[in-house]
C-alpha cells in the first residue's frame, strides 16, 4: 500500500505495532537523539514525540529503522520484488512483433504515469510564513555533544539545472545557523553541487527548496543513487505506482511535493561560504568542520497537521543502515546491467556502505575478478568504495563466517591484492587527503594456473549427497 503523506504512514506504522507515541516532554537538544539511539540499537519501533520542549509540532524519528518499516515505506513485500520491477524495465528491448509493440506501448505508458503531476495547490502550503519565526518554529535536533549546532537531518533538497531546467532531489544535511539561514552540505560528487557549480559560472544565486516529510517514498528517493538528470520524484512514483503531486513554491521557481509536511524555501549565493560542522556522522565519527555554501530562507510553508521528520546517524547499526540496505538490493539490477558477471553484492553495515563491498561473480576466465574490481571503481558512487572483495558465485555473501573463511584461505597477498588510488567518500577520515586516497581490491575466487597458481587448486570438503540424505532420514533415530 502506498502512503501519499506522512500522517497515513504514521497511522499504518501504529496499526502494525511499529510505532510508539512519547507523551512526556522531551528536549530537541541531545535528549531525543539519546532516546532514539538506544531504541534504534535495540531494534525498537519508530518514535513519535508529541511534546517537544518549546515547539508546537510533534517529531517523528526512526520511521525507516527496520526492514519491515522500509518495506512499508517502499510499498512492497520485499526489496527483491521492487528490484525485479526495475530489472524488467531495464531489460525492455524494441519488440519485433505487433503484439510485442503494443505491450511495450502500455508499459511505457505506465512509466509515463509515474511522472510528477503538477497541481494548483497542496496541503504543504496550508500555512505560509515569510517573516517572524521561520526555522525557529521547527524542532531541529542537536544530535551529538560536539556537533556544530542543530542539524536538519532528513531534508529533501530540491534544486534545478540552469541549463536544462530539470529538477533534482537530494539529501544533504543542513546546519541551522539562525532563524533564517543554514549550511548546505552538498559534497563534490552530488547533483546539488553540479547545479551549484553552473550557477557559480553564471554568477547567479540559486533557488533551493527543502521538503520535509510527505510520502515516505519521496524521502527515500532523495537518498537513492540515481543517474544524473533522472527524476527522483518519478522514481518515488514508480515505487508507489502512483504519481507524486507537486506544487509551485511560493517564493522560488521550483516545484515541491504537494503532500510535504514542511517546505523551506530560499536561495544559495555562490559567493558566500561559512564554516559548517563538526557533525556526528554515520561513520560513527565526527566529520570535521569545513566551509560550505549558505542557504538563506525566504519562506516556510507547512500543513495544518505537520509532523517534523528527523533521523540520527552515528555508530551503526542505525536508521540509515536500513535505507542503505534497501538501496543495495534495489540498485543491484542496474549494476548487473553494466557488469553482467555479478551474481550478488553485500555492503556490510560495519563498512558504512562506502568503505567495503563484497561481490560474488560467475567466473569464466582468468583475471575476471580484477576486471570486476576495476569496473566497479569506475561506476558512480561505487567509485568511492575503499575495499572490494570478489568471491565465486556459490558463496553466500550474508554468511559472515563463510565470507571470512574464503577471504583468508583463498587469497595470496602478493598475487591477489590490487592496490590503487582514487576518489573516496568525503566522510572517510582515514584518507590522507579529502576525497582521495588508497584503495584495495581482493580476489578471493578460486584461482587457475593462468592466474599464477603454481599447483592444483584443492577440492572443498563436502559430504556425499547420499550420506547427507541418509543421516537426515535417520536423524530422530539417533536421539540427538
């Protein structure tokens, strides 16, 4: 079932026993974060804080913090179900027969039906504020003691390419400086930065809108690693099998989700930067303070029944890990289209999704594992992966014991390690330079003579199928 606004998602979570209401008054300064951290680490429910000290609006956190809640947010029974839909659309080829062409026409018509739908008004603009309390009306969290200030942690940031007019939806943390300004932490490899650089060259300020809440599919889509100029709102519509309604913002030339709970409108001046951070990040460490663009608020609009959505990141596992796990499964078909020998992929939570990738392949020829490693280092966000280990396709990448056994027993350090340098995630504090450092690829597949194996590869110990069947049949007889 699709949820076209946050209220409906909250109702569904509560009905499913996946949400708890907190009626006690709580503080947005560290207290909510500590509560949420404990609940998240205990695999607990979503939390709706009904009384945040000094604020009128309730606050929702940990709404995506389990596999069940992520499946609910994406309107699916399993992540593989959505991945199969994606794969089916990726594999569409021009058919030869008339019947095939008609079927394809209807499929393309279905996809066109997921494009954002413009409407003249929306609940997100039931209240409009252009002066007085702007950001001060939002219960923006300070999450960790050494954070540079309160941060908006679940923003869907809308920007527009000045050349093509195409909009992008991304998620970049925003440090609140005061009632009417924040930092805009878009990193070097993000679409927001790409748009910003174009405005810089034009010498023009850049309109920005920030949507908070609304359909959970929209919040997820803002985090998804889609190709440049692919509409995240169309992807949200694809997930929900219904178009996302959008409405023109009040003070900027952008369209925003009509069912959002809050929309913060404003602009970024290319000539202005300010120190942002530190910030307790999803790596489990503080990311350092640095200079970033400043976002100036021109208006805040909201629903009459608006709920402020937030998240907290830190030492894994936390809420963002479940969102990233969904991405891992949903985007595997796209990866396979480019590197077809890939059988499966696992991004360990402990590697915080950019430090380590485990990949299994259908190995057909010598050197194929290293070919895959180099291919992945040339692809989008995979380009910043620090460690890539490649296994044979019969290895279950989610069986940590087997993965470690194969890794330690199938590799020769001199022969099977591939050392390189290149772009790394901006949050990798171990890198000698910002966004750049060393990488390692590991070939943990079975080796051939052509790959430098000077002797026969041994057979893996396995019991005969007949004996396994016999023992299984007699198991009760053994009294074990």
